C-alpha cells in the first residue's frame, strides 16, 4: 500500500519557492491566499481592490522570500506583508484620515452587548467605519497589534491609536444597539 502525503512540508515548499520553483509558489499561494484575502478585505471594503492588493502582496512575498528566516510563523510573515500592502493602498487612495488629537477618554462603551448579529453584518458595520477608525480597530481587535505597534506602522502617536480605537468601539456599539432595537424592539 502506498502512503500519500496529505500535507506538504512547508519548509521544503518555502525553499523551493525561494528558488523560483513555480509549482511550489503556486502551492503556497493556494494554501494561504484565502486567509490573506480575508486580511486584505478587513482593511479594503471593495473585494476587487482587496484581491489586487493581495496579489501585490504575494508578489512581494515571492520577491522577498529569501529574507524569511524561519523565525516565527510563515503565515504571520505573509500576514504582516498583506497588512502593510493594504495600508499602503489606502494611503495611495488617500482614504486614511486619522484625527491626530490625543484625547483622554473614559471607558464608557459597553463590552457586554448581546446580539445575534451575523458575521457578514458585522463586517459591513466595520466597513462603514471611517477609515482611520477601521484600520486601528482591525489592527488592534482582529490582528492583535499593540498600540505602540499600530502607532509605528501608521506614523501616528499611541494616543491617537487609542483614541481611534475608542471611537471605533463606541460607534460600533451604537450601530449594534440600533440593530438590536430595530430587530428585537428593545432598547
């Protein structure tokens, strides 16, 4: 009986792809493109633009593959490239407008909102946020970046990052309350 390998060895694929092996590059692309399209889509509302950014990101991945040192996860490395490409795209489109005010705020948003909102609806609510709010929210709440990392990547202060996150959460909370009131007739 012949044993068929179900999972390709990622390290071997990376080595082959770094040597411009098209089959290995195609396999890596097929393995990671669905997740990376989702990453780009978090930042870019239009699916066609998100796909273009993802493809540009994979071009950079394969161009700079030799610089990947197998320290940390390969998926995480690709994800960082996709995030930077998405932010770069939004900058070129002049869609990023971060208010540079370092406001002090109180935690007056409610983390305990109960809702049965669908994932697609939640994505729509995130898409509808002003771009600055959306980018910081996605980077912090979804990607897990710290405020100092966000500040460094977006060339803003930590206070601005915190302010944008606060405003995004507050706005999302208000929108979810509206949906709950409309859907369930409750306040």
